[in-house]
């Protein structure tokens, strides 16, 4: 049950940023496909960390390129 709540929080934050997680869209590249700057990606990750009450290492955050990768890292951190 706790995992479902985590997924719901993650989805809500992505919705706030206007990122669709349906189908192959969850594999869109932040910089190339979604046209996001590094500042916005860092803000997105920060908001996701607050929502899930988990923290990622800075080295991990720099390597993230798609929403699916962020979700996987946050769920693994549990």
C-alpha cells in the first residue's frame, strides 16, 4: 500500500510540471524531447524528493535523463 501512495505522489508532481507519463512518453528525454533546462530538472527532482520524502545523491540526479529513470530511483530508495 505504501508503494501505491508513493507512485500517486510521483504522478501528481509530474502532472504539475506538465509531463505525461502514459505509454512511451515516460521514456522521453528531459533535455531533447521535453526541452527542459537543467534548472527545471533539478527543481522537478527536488519536488519529487519532497513529495516522496526520499533523497537522491547529486551524482544520481545529474545522470537522470527520463521520467522513468527518476521514478525507478525514487522507488528503489524506499
